[in-house]
């Protein structure tokens, strides 16, 4: 039985992050058509038969052009998890899905550099393997020697009933490194129900970004990375071991740990000494301040999963554009719940005052019988869903808010 014990993202500084690709590959790249569109064909075996789907790489400010071709026998939509895009391109519950055999063109400019991902809007389709990464590169890339994408996911339980966990679709993964190189590892938790709790043995882990947005860099406690479903983290790891050494990446499970990947040292040192302390990643255009004293304050009661996947007729709240919103996520259930905000990023507020943690998030695991308060600027017009589901539960609940 695999453990779901974890460090809740946003609960403190005992955080960590994970993502990668076997050998020297970072991820399968998406093919671009002459008209500029990347075609993702949804099938029961993944996008184009690949799990995860092709990694889409662009630069900040570029226009993403993706054509979803629905090869399933049921409606489907493509959701761009964490991307602050126009409401009509969201692909979530607020939009009509694409009929079987039909296609839809998604076009939007990406305002933020960072690690994002795409997935089928329907959870059952996501669990078929319909997901992939969207990597938005900085205008001036940071000084790293290798950039690895590591997409964590779970497969349906095997014969013994235990889930099988993968990175980039593989049960085991080698990440090559030369001594004194700096690695950028982009971790994406594409599981809908499992928290990824991993530890990189023998290395310092510099946490650089959460959910695509740069954070104040810090060294992760115990070199550990914990991400709830949908969360991402960018970490820098300096390869400080000797040639020929191997450093495992261990995944927490009941009663101990199991190896999921390893950093394999190859070749001669890249430089005489490891790089120094990393500088922060370039900031994205998010608000530097929020007016909490005049914020619109709203409570979102979280009961058990209600199975709803469509938006209710009335919004939870409506906010004027650029209004600060403080949302109390009141989890009244006996289970932890995953809450995801569409179209916006938020700050996790401190429990005792109105300060906030020094990172942005778009997804949060709220502990059982606890209330978490988040704050964001409602600066993206449209009708935006708030998705939530019990960590171990199959049902999802959906509410929404409107930015006028």
C-alpha cells in the first residue's frame, strides 16, 4: 500500500519538487504543422499514443497554437493547467467540449515563463494518460547545464492492487549528469489522487519556482519535494558527486521509500567547482502588492465530493476587475481536498495575520477539518471555475466566480 502521507504544499518551508526524462532526453517534442499548429490527437492510448503527451516548448509572450483532434467516442476538451490565458481558451467546465471526430483550435499568448501542463478536462480521460507538459522558457534562460522535465503519474493498480508510479511514463528513469553541472529539474504531478513525496539523496535542492511562478529561492529541507495533484516545482540541483557515482531519487511509501529515478554521473567534470548560490528566476508579471484591507472576502465551504462536473447556475461571487479577493477554503470534510483555481495564481496567507508565503500557487491541498485562506487579484475577465475533490475520492465539485 503506497503512502499518501506528505508535506502539504504551502504549509511551510519543508517543501520539495520533482520532474524528468530517461537518459539524455528531456521529453518527446511536439510536431508543428506548416500552419503553426501543434496537433494533439486524443486517443485511449494518450495523445498520439504517447503517455505523457508531447512536451510543448515556447518562450514567454509567444502564441501557443494547438489543434485538439478528438479521436475518442465521447466529448473531450483540453485544459491548460495554471496558464493565465483568455477565458474562451480555458478548456475547463465553463467551455463546451469538442464532439467525437471534431477538432478545436486553441490559440493564446503565454504571459508567464515557467512549468505548466495540459490535460483532458475530464478526470477519467486524464487518467487514461491524456496529459502533457507546456514549458514556457524565460526570455533570457538561467545559467543551467541541463533542463529535465519529470512528469510524475500513477497507473491503474496491478495484479497485487498496488498503484504503479511513473516518471515520463517509465517505471524507472536515469538522469545523466557530469560533475559540477547545474541541473534544472521540472517536476509536474499529473496524478489526480496521489501526492508525490520524493527525496534526492546526497544533494542540496534549491527550490526556484512553484506552479510555474518564480519563488524566493530556498534549500529544501531533507532534499525533499512534495507536490499535490496538479502542482509543479522547478528545482536546481548541483551535481557535486564524483564521476561514476549514482544518486537515487526515492519515493515515499508506507514503511519506507522506493527508488523511482536516479542521477547517474558520467564523464569528466564540467567545471572546476560547482556554481554558487543561484539567483532568483526572472519575475513574471504578477501583482507585487494586494490590498487586503479592502479585499472582497468570500468563504468556499468544502463538504464531500458532490460529483458535479458542470458549473452551477449562480457564481460563488463576482468581483470587479483588479479587485483583491480573499477566499477562505473551509474544508469541513474528514478527507484532504485538492482545490484548483482557474485563470489566476494566488498567495497562501499566514494563519495568524494577513502576510503570505513567498511563492505563488494555482493548486492547494487543504487538510481535513482545516481552513486555508488564499488571496489573489481578480485581473482576468470571464467566468472561472474552482475545482475541488477529495484527495482519495473519485468525485469532483465545481463552483465558479466571475471577473467583470
